[in-house]
């Protein structure tokens, strides 16, 4: 967050906001996948990894464990990748924030499936 700011004071404030957002998260899970040299396989692997994260999230919430899937710009930084031990040829798909929530938010209104799905005969 702080990297985008030019003003030193704003940079410090942005960094503090980012730190405050993350410091109380009980557990982080970094999801890393191998990047297959074949573009089609790599795309399928990314989709499968994303589905795994979604299924893990649904299972966690079903068990009363909160989980949020985040992807930050820092997942591409050399320092962050080295700190996690991510090698060249590996992709960080996301950072999962996991913990028991103080409260469960009310679900937001959603469009019906009929509004989103087009069936073609």
C-alpha cells in the first residue's frame, strides 16, 4: 500500500493502514502453484487452484471459520516471494486470511440465477 504514495507522510500513513489491516489476522495461508510451461495446462492449473481455494473457503465458513481470499500487489515483489520461499516458476495465487470472526456479516443481496444465466438451445 505504501509503495504507491510519493509523499513520505502519506506513504507512512498508508503503510500503517496496511499493517493495521493485517496485524490481527490469526493465520495466513499462501497458496502457491507451479507454473507449467504449457500455457493451456498453466491456465487449467490456475482454474483448478482457484476452485480449490473457493471450496476451502466454503468448508471453512461451514465450520464457523472465517476466510477471506486476498491478492495484493506485493505477491509479485521479490522480497515477499523470497520471504515465503516461492521459487521462480511458481505463482502465488492468493493469501488466505483465516480465523474465527468476531461477527459474521449479513449476506449482500444477489441477483437471481435467472438474471445471470442464459440458456441457449
